[in-house]
C-alpha cells in the first residue's frame, strides 16, 4: 500500500495568495502597501512578506519604480523571431519606442571579429538603445554591426525606428538567427538605464543574425526585464 505526501504550503506562499487577492482589487499603477503594512496586516515577519513580493515581482504582478512598488500591467509577450520589437509590441496594442543611449565606433577584438566574420581591428558600429513599452523601460539593446556593410548609418538612421527595417532597406536580407537566452541580474549601469534596482531578474538574449549567404549581419545583446516580459517560440518537427 502506498501513501502520498501532500506538498507543504509555506507561509510566504499563503501570504503571496493573500497579497494577490489584494492586488486584484487595485488598479494598474496603484501603489502596493509597504512591507511593514503588509506584515502587520497578515501578522507575519517582514522577511515573509519580502519573499512573497519577490515571487510576485518575477511573476509580473508587481513592479518597482525607485522605492515604490506598483501594481503591474500584463507582461509584454515577445516572439523569438526575426522581427522588430516595435512590431511585436504594437501587435498587442501597446505603444513602443526607443531611447538613444549612444552610438560608438569600435574596432573588433578577436571574439567579435569571429562573430561578425571580419578581421580583428576592423571597424564596427555600435548602437545602444533603451526599449520602452507604454512608457515603461523594458529592455536595453546593444547592436554591433560590421561598418563596411552600413556606410553612413550613424548620420542617417533614425534611432526611434526599426533597425531591421533599415537593414532591409539597404538590400540585406535576414535568413536566420542563432539565439542564446539566459537569466541574469543587471549591473549598476544597466539598472540605472532601465530605472530598476540591481535585484530585478533579467533575460539576457544574445543573437547573431545571418544573410542567405551565411554572412553575419549583426551581433546583438539584449537585456529584458524578466518581471515585465515573457518569450514565446513556435517549434515544428
């Protein structure tokens, strides 16, 4: 005869469920009661509340803006595809734009040269932008491009637009991309640019895109807020 063991419900999970009920009665953007107030309300230690809030942050139910915790809206769902961030956001009826962090002219080190199929020391153009949705900073995108393929890009490209559309307008077609995704935490600079604290969970996506001839188009490093975004992928046999 076998017996089953019911999973133990931890105290912070009970508190989390209670806080979720509280959030259901608040508007998006409303302030969430402080840890101290919640600890008094539910008669638990502040660390128990802190753990419950941490899980709600990762789940996207709440978000932090400075020292304030707010009720969050729905996460942005971003398909893992060769497409524009802006297009994906607008497909969900959301507004999206980009904030310029800066342009840089670099020379390729050995690693970047290998990724872009150029020689070490060759010139590289780097574009760094903050991605926003509905006025909230959700991502930090750093794109590195072999300079020989994009003459005049720094002088002519409108950074608020889709870089993929600009690349296509230059007669360069995307054939495939190789992506890797991992979880990470932002450093101090990244957290400041995204107006979050350094405890905010992040998705780190690294991509190298290729044209039909197999020549690399770009190397991209994108940092996305894990509390405000989720990814989907369609796979077929």
